[in-house]
C-alpha cells in the first residue's frame, strides 16, 4: 500500500523483486562483466544481500527514528529558551525546515546530515511555537498545554501502531483514497481559514475560532494526521518486506518525524481552542 507521505511513498515504485534483490543482481552482473571469478562474484552479491545491516530491519528504523527525535528535543529546548529574546528564531526554524523538508523528500538517496539538519530546524521551530502556545494558555490561567500535547501525540502513536499491528484498521486502497480526499479538503479549509484570519474572523483564528465549528475542524485535523501514521507504518512494513537497503531507514525516520510533528501541532491548536472557549 502506497503511503501519501511523500517521503515514504517511493517504496511502491520499485519492482516486486525488491531493493536488495535488484542491487544484488546489479552487483553480480558488474562483477561478472569485469571478469571476476566465482568467489569475487559471490562476495559482491553478499555485500548487498547478507545480514549485518545490508538489508533494512525494523531495528534500523527504530534507532534512526529515536536519533532524529533526540535532536528535535534538544533543539526544541533551545528554541523555547531563545525565542523571547530572539523572536526571529521562529522564522529561521520555519523557513529552514520547509526548505530542508522539500529537499529531503525529493532526494533519490537519503542524506543523514540533511535529515539531522532538518531535525535541528524543526526542533527550533517547535520550541518557539510551543513557547507561544504556553504563554497564551498561561494568560488564560491554563497551564500544561505543551505537556498535554506531547502526551497526546505519543499516545496517538501507540494507539495507531496497535491498531495497525492487530489489523483492527486495514490499510486498503479504499482507506487510502478516503484519507487523501479528507486531507486535501482539510488543506483547502486551512488555507481559507488563513485568509479569513487576516480579516479578523474568529478573533484572528480564522474558522478555527468560530465556536463549535472551529473545534470540529481542529478535531478533524487531529484525526486525519493520526490516520496518516497508518499509511506510514504500511510503507515501512512494505519496504522491509521488499528488502530495502539499510540506508532507507533514514528516509523512514524522516517520514515518521514529518507526520508526528503534524500531529503535535494539531493537538496544540485543539487544546488552545478548547482553553479559549
């Protein structure tokens, strides 16, 4: 099943033989064409098919994912503590994160340094935004909004993983199509809300600030972002079954990071709206 996360969707584009199989065939052919002996040919084939990290495993994905999230957390702390004295840090994180997000999503080969740099910028951005929401909540005599959003995001990840592993929700083509329509619709509503906010609708919140309607839209955003995790899990599982090379674990970690950041921001907005109302 193809993921609509552009970072992970490329796994469906490979043939049914899988990454490792095709790379093994290429290595075998190159060695044979160069006049190598049987021992050399076998060695060339083993470098891309043998165990020891050549093929992707779930452990590779877990380690890389924890690594990029550690970077995000460290720089989120920095962003939180510097945004009040250097408000431009928010824009640095936003613009830098957007540029690196597109670069990493479009690269044919994952680049660990660029993915880690993306985590740096996103960490600064999340720290700055979290500080803003925290200040807003405290001004309304409501504390703990950031911690609640973090807990809600991690809980959502665990629930969606359990639903995927148990097969309670199956990732089918119909499921994917419905989710894509919902995501595009939500994007259009978000853009319209942004324009409305510029004209003072909803007290500067756009459609999100229009009473119960705003709450419903925010809840929809949380649900859509959460269900995208299922598509990501399916894409990762598919990549492992195909025998993707170990380096692809970086791309998978990046894809999960993108989705989880989306979920966290949606929870922050929903909690802020609930507090505001």
